[in-house]
């Protein structure tokens, strides 16, 4: 029986998964190019892949990693988490972007306890596990409000963010869109896409995605997703309050259309600068 052909979406996701994993592994082992990585792999695995140049196709994303390659890699100490990294992404980014919306809640650190709203809390370290003990989960609306407030504050003071902030921003964005698609909700969603773009445009987050070779791919998918929601959901379009003529600018640079002062006013924090 012939193997089903992958859809364009599946192919793009496999490309992103492959490129990010290969770049991360190259960073770990100090390889500056596919040839150096192949040399390292051959030395560790007693293999002969350098001459064939097979890893080069994975590095540039033209060929997704096979299950056999992932198994080879996962046997090496430096790549023991290859399977998880491939499926979940750096700091669970792929899970935030593509998993079932009903599974996104566990990715949201801001739901846990008061300390998680502080951007310098250890829980925001990209590989930090979520705390085992916490208070009762917050409501989604409260989470959106507090998370956006902290991002606005970080932006005001030029503070670097982490990739885990982007993961949470996307998870909250998708949770909001999913909830809004099935029920009428009384939650301010006017700043949630702005939060996502604040993370992707933060110099530290962008630098990390550039190192992993996926910044443009991630940003393009997020733009396309927001365009789809604006077209499909009149209630969401109303919450954003955006004119037709401004949509293209908004998709690329929402902070130009929705000013920081507007969001501070909407959030109504007594500690706002």
C-alpha cells in the first residue's frame, strides 16, 4: 500500500521541526555547518555519513528527518531529547502552535501562581519545568490581562523575553480564538495578537529563532493565522476594532495600529507606568 502523500501543511511543519532540531544540535556540539555535524556524528556513532552529505538536506529543510535518523540521534547523549524536541519544539513552541486547543492550558505558566507573572521568575527559563505546586488556576480572562501587562512593562523598559514567553503568548492566543469560536465570551481579546508579535519582535526571542533557522517561517504562519481569524470571526474583528484599510499594516506591525497607551487604558492596571 502506497504511503499517503503529505499535505503542504504537514510538509512545512516537518521542515520547521527538522531545521530547528538540526540547528539546536549543531549548537550543542559546536558544529558550524552540516559537514562538521556529520563529522561529529560519525565519530560518536561509528558511522559514515560525512561523505554522502545526507545531513545537509536536513539542515536546509529540503528533507525531513526520518524516524531512523531520530532514533540514531537519540542514542547520543547530546541528542537524547531528539524525539521530544522534534515533536514539541524548543520550549514547546510546536505544541503551542499546532496541538489540539484543548491541550494548550498546560502550557500556560501564568495560570499557576503570582510569581509566574514576573518576567524574571525562574519558571520562564526555556527548559524549566512547571512548578509542581501552585494555587488554583486563574481564569482565562485574568491570565490574558496579566500576561499582556507584563509584556507591555517589559517592552517599556527594553527587557529581553524568552522563547517560553512566545510559547505562552501563542497558547493564550489559540485558547482565546478557540473559546471565541464556540461561545460568546466576555474577554478582552483586542491585544492578544499584539502580545504574540511583541514576543516574536523582541530582540532576544527573534535572535533565538534566527539561530534555530525558523524565524521567518514562524512569523509567516502567525500572520496567516491572524488573517484567517479576522476574516472568519466578526466578533474577534470587532474586539480588535481595526479598519479594513489598516489590516495589512496591523498583521505585520500591530503596535502601529494599536498603540501601547490604548492597551494600558484597556487593561486598567493601577501600577501601569
